């Protein structure tokens, strides 16, 4: 048997040993491939479960809003009528009968009361207009039968006007309305200066 320059005889590699190494490498490659497939499938299942959970949460959250998704109203006191309202001896709820829009039907044209149909943040605006005798004009906004804000004008000229607005977070069943306090007067005309409006900004 030939020797190397160092006098060491190299070990002969037999075909059987090569086959064992090839089989071992193939088995390792198969295990790695299987592990990769399992990892991908596991990741897919986790992502799918997460998406299903998120969709379930969204559906559950949306079920809270059992009222209309859109709410808005706008009205003036009268239609094609010129008259004077007030002064009254005591607080008097104003009924805005000339409806421009009433999406969701939350504003009652018989009582002048807006009843909140769905929880959310609402925005209200209201104007007051007076004319003639030097009597102050102004209206008061009430939330759940308690005064909240108002407007007022008592300038010395023949015409006077005031406006105000507010955003409120309200619950289902809350009521909002406008009224005329004792000693104040409104002038109603075809120009529709006296306006009450409100709309849902977003749900909460």
C-alpha cells in the first residue's frame, strides 16, 4: 500500500459510507423542510385566528350602535308666516315647525324636542332674531330639562340677533330643546332667521 510523504496511509472511503452520509443529509434536509412547512402553517393559522378575532370584535363593537348611523335635523320656527313670539310669563319651549331636514327622525315637530337615538358626539347651532320694540331676543338650550347655554342681544336698534353653538357627548334618550325665557321676544318671518339644527358628528 502506498504511503504519503509523511508516512501516513490515508483512510479509504467506501461507497457504503458515502451512501450513509447521503441518506443522513437527505433526512436532515427533509426534517428542515418539514419544520419550515410546520412553521409556515402555524404562522398562517395564528394570523387567521387573529383576523377572525379582530372581525368578531368589530362586529361586536358595531352591534352597540342600535340606532341610526346618520342623524341630522334643521328647522325654522314657522313657514311663510310673519308673527311675534313672546314675551311669555315663564320659560316656554319653542317648537320649530318648518323642517328643512330630519334624518333619523330624532327631532319631534310636535314638541320641539330632539331625543338622542344613538350614543355619540352631537353638534347644535341656534339663532335668535328680534325686531320692532326694544325687547331683548335670545333663546336658551336645555339638556335633559336643565339650562346649558343660550344667546342674547339687546342692542338699541330696531333689529337684534344672536347665535350660539355647542358640541356635546350624549347618551341614548337624552333630550335637547330650545326655549324662550320670560321677557324675551322673537320675530318670525319668511326669511327664517330663527333656526335650530343639530347633527351627529361621530359615535362613541
